[in-house]
C-alpha cells in the first residue's frame, strides 16, 4: 500500500513484551484518544441538548434519528475498515499504520464537533451531522479498530496478553475516569455551563492532546502475531470469514457478551449527567456527579492490583461471571431509593467492584477466541472481528442516544438557560416523568444486562482449551 511505503519503525524490536511497551504503548499512549472519547461519551449529548438546544428540533425527532442514521453509516465504514486492515501488508503490521493516520485525524475532527457556527438551526443541524460523522465514522473508526487489535496481535503468550489488557484498560477506566468522574463535574462543568466558546476551548484542548499520545502508542507497540504470517498468505474473502465466525459458538458468545454489555453501559453513560443534575442532586452542583463517579469508581483503582492475579488463579471467565453477580446486586441496591445519596453510593461501590474483571480482561478473552478460530479454520479473522465489535459499539451508541433523546423530548425535558447579564447558567427542576427516564436508563438497564451476561458467560469456557490449541498452531507454523 503506497500510503504506508515509508512508515517510521516501531521502537519495540524485542520478541518478548517489554516494560516500555506496557507503559508507553498500552498505558500512556492510548490515554489521549480514550480520554477524549470518554468525555464525548458523557458530555457530547449534553452539548447538543443544553448548549445548542436541539432537543425540540423536528419535534424531538432530529436528536433521535440523527444518531441512529449516523451509526448506520458508521457501521458501513467499520466493515470497510475491517477489510482494509485485513488486506494491509506493511513491515509495521496491518493495524498499526492506521493507528498512525488516526493520530492526525482525531484532533482535527474532534475540534469540529464543538466549532458549530452560531447561525440558523438548519446550518447547525447540517454542521452537527457532518462533524459527527467525520469524527465517529472516519477518524474514530480508524483509531478504535486499529487500537482494538493491539492486544490480540501483540503476542501469543496468554499471561503477557492478559497483562497488556490490564494496562490497556487502565487508560480507559482509570485515567479517563479520573477526569470524567472527578475533574469535569467538580471543576469544569460548573464553569462551562452552556457557554459554547468555553466548551470549544476545553474540548479542543483535549482533542489536540490526543495527537502526541497516539504517536507514542504507535511507536511503542508491535504486532508479533502479524509478523508470523507469511507475505504469501492472503486475506480470505469476507463471506468465508463470516461463515467461520458465525458458526463458532465461542465467537457468538463473546459477540453477544459485547453487545449486551455495551447496551447497559451506553444507556448509563448517556444518562449520567442528567440523573445527577435532576434526580440525585441539583444542576451542576459540583458534588453529586463527582461523588457518584468517584465513590463508585474507587474499585477500579484497587482492581489494577487485584483483578489479574484473580483471573490467573480462577480464570478470566469465572472471575468476570462472579463480578456480574455483584454488578446486579449493586444496581438493585441503588433502586431501593434512587434519590438517596448514601444508598446510591453504596450500590455504585458494590456494582463497580463487580465490574472490575470485565473492565480489565475483555481484550484477553477476545484474543483467546480469535486464536481458537485460527486453530479451527487455519486463518485469522482479526479485522472482521474488530469491525463487528466496532459496529456493535457504534450502533449501540447511536441507538441509546436516540432513544434517550426521544424520551427527553416526549417527557417534557427543559434545557438550562444562560443568563446573559450575569454569565451564569440556570437549570430547571424536571417533571417526574423526565426524572423517571433518567433513573431507568442510569440504573435499570445495567441490572437487566448483568443478568443476561451471567447466562452468556456460563457457556464461554474457551480458556479450558486455548493452551492446547495454541501449541497446535505453533506446530503447524513450524512445519511450513
């Protein structure tokens, strides 16, 4: 591929995973874009409903239809991108070159999301639709799919792969969590209010920060599994790959797991700010959202040291399954009185204790499934699997945003107002129907998803056979 003829070489040349690789390639490097994505996941819809005040456009249909249609476009680009990655052949791998390209695209398109002109509603609607798709359907797709393959393509050593999965998720769970859960609700959001210029300054700074860190991720990662594959081996047709993965019980289970988990998570994330502002606390009080996120998120910090030793001793699947039992119990405790801070904090703490294994070891479980498919059919389906996972995330994100925005419009949500004379933003008390919408999406969805996930995980026992299958894969390649 001419686009990648003169790629800069990876700083990692060792056949074994190195310390610099863990810290720079899997912890610090991904932090930039994952942090920006986490902020967008929590606050972009707030920007649309509260700053641009688009809730009532087309009687509420715009903010319902536009995310869903955009995610259909995103799903198509994910399929295309997956096949592009699968057909990419360079000395630096098949996914990492696209990681490099995303380092430039993410900041540019990220800034455009918030640089919406102060013009007519029609102009704003067009800008929102275009900028959203430039970021999510192009820049975000390229980054998420290439980044998502770093752990599965890093090494066949299951212990090292699990370690990289933990490091990788510290960026998304801890680093992002500290900013989104602590700094934003306590210090940033009360200052931003609904002032668009301030939003652009803060979000633009976060978008630009992603560039140097993504470059760091590129230079300190290595595709050892890709390097095993001979240049003469060609990518298999997508129809053949689809036939393989959709007839593999482990792939179907891990795919179903990913779908259900993201449905619960995205409904919770989309409603977090609203639930804290209008049900549990008061508008941008600087305390409620911080308390919910930090107290609930403390287990994520503790889990860095505990989750992988437990997973190695008892198995990734087993620890994750038990975790979701706690997840459901914690959510049920919150529902006892969703307006009582003490009860909600206790429930959130227990729930996030249960969420630890899922947060840190999913990539390692997915890698086991991809190795199993290679053992079964003789070739890998990394790009297609990444495409489908990315499609799941994008479609779920659009669906949950659209459904919640429609519920806001139909239940009578009233957006906060900027008082020009004082520069302060005033939030309004929402009616009971709107408050119930926030409560259900923030608490109820994850209880339902947890029960389904427990059932799925009961059948996902690929770990029992993966060591034997990897040994056979190695033997086959040595005979070639």
